[in-house]
């Protein structure tokens, strides 16, 4: 939808200049195989469903009341699962909101913040929104983050690990190198996909007072529809995030989301089993696509980043769409010949492979 200059006269100058984030499409197509937004192919724990139902049946009267502004039960569940103190946990309405608070709390500095040139595309949006200076650091020729590039003057650092959309992960030793090189700046490790094979930096929180780790329940815990994200850091950094939150929205998480997320963290066995299934399916899909001539970057996420040397990525994405399969294509420099493909169930992945083999390649 477009608007005239006359209509936009009410908009602030900042909003007129914004280039908003563009989420993955959510089309309503019959028999659609949706492999474009990195959602979990499996439902949440049955205990999550029971917890949500309990809110309706046992706590219905409480829906007229505001939820706990501190989401104490959720913080306690996260702290227990992550082996940290409850004072080291911050929660928000999805990790995107948590990241917004992080930008506001730590990244409005005189020096530019640093992040990779190919990474989560919300970072430049937040940078523009909060008028944050930025410097994008190019990935190397293998699409890897070279941590030595982050040993320069900056106002803060944010790194997605595993990176998106490349799916490549850093090791803890590399993350520590960044932390040690920037003791007076906040380093944020965005771990939206960490549960699919990467090492979490949460275990470093007590050793580094400049580290913030951000995670989500949307991917590995199958709660994308309920919007719960969290950050883990030392208490002095969490206090800054709480100050920002309570200056913006004191009640970011509703009763259903709190109950569901708590139940998810309490069912660790289910969580681990589903992650293991996704990882196994990922490895099989990589083998199958490689056999079809694709080159696939080494993935530690619930998606892969693949290119075919004999086929244009944009054309492949369109041909798959015509067959009822949606993957993510980025029309951006350096990655415009890659497709980001979410890991589905084995049956869904096989449909993708069979379609490529019989209808396209």
C-alpha cells in the first residue's frame, strides 16, 4: 500500500525514512510446504498444550487481571534450565523485542556498533530506528565470521550465532576472543538457533561482565505463535534492560505465553528429542541435496544455506513455489545465488528433494 505526500504529512520525519523489516511470507495456499521462516516442524510439548488449556479452565477469571509484569515463574524456569541466577534473566515479547531493548539500553554510543554484513536483517532496522551508528563487517570468502575483525573501536557488538542466513556457528573460543578484545563494550550473542548443534555462550556469562546472550522459544521450543524471548547476562546488564522495558511496556508477556513457556522449559526431555530429530533430518537433507549437485554451507541451525552452480537461485525459488514449496530467497549481494531452506520433517524434506529431482533439476 502506498500513500501520498499529503497523507504522510502526519508522519514524523524519522518514520518517513524507515526501511522496516520484511518478515517471511505467510501465504494461505492449499497443500503448501512452508520452508521459509525457520519454524519448527513439530508441535510444542503436550505439557504446553495442557498448560494453555489450564489457563482457560482453571484461571479464566484471572484473565481480567494484568499478568505478572516480571513474569517471575518464567524467569525461574529459564534460570533453572540455563543454570543461572534468576537475577540474570530478562524476558520479552519475542527475542525481537528483547533485541530492541538491547539496542536502546547499550548501543546508543558515539562509536559505531559492529555486526556482520550478512546477518539478521533486523539489526540495520533497529540501528536506523534508534539512530545508532553502525559498521558492517564483511564475512570472509567462506561466509564465516572472522573474529579478529571485531578488534577495533566500536560502541558495541552483536553477532548471531549460528549466523543467519548462513547457518555457520562460531566456537566458544572465538566468542571469548571477541569478549576479551572489547572489555568496555557490550557484546551481544544472538542465539536464536543455538539449540540445533552450536555451543551456547550462556556458560560464559559469569566470567564476562560485558556479555549478553539472547535466545528465543520460537525455534527449538515450537512457540513461535506465542512470542517469548529472553536474555541472560550479569545482573547489572539485566537491570538496564528492565529499565528500558518498564519505560515501554510493563506487561510484555501475557498469561498464556507465560504458562506455555514455563511448561516448555519444564519438559526438557521432549525439547531434546525434537532438537535431535531436526538435526538428524538436517544431515540427511544435506546429503540428499549434495547428491543433486547443491553446495551447502556447514549448518548448526534448523535451516541450511544452499546454492546450485548450474541453476539461478531466484529461478529455483520460483519453480519450487509453483510446486507448492516456499523457501527463502535473498536478492542481496554475495548471497543472491543461495536459498535458505528450513528443515522440515523427513517426509517434508523428501517432498522437496523429489520435487527438485523430478520437476526442476
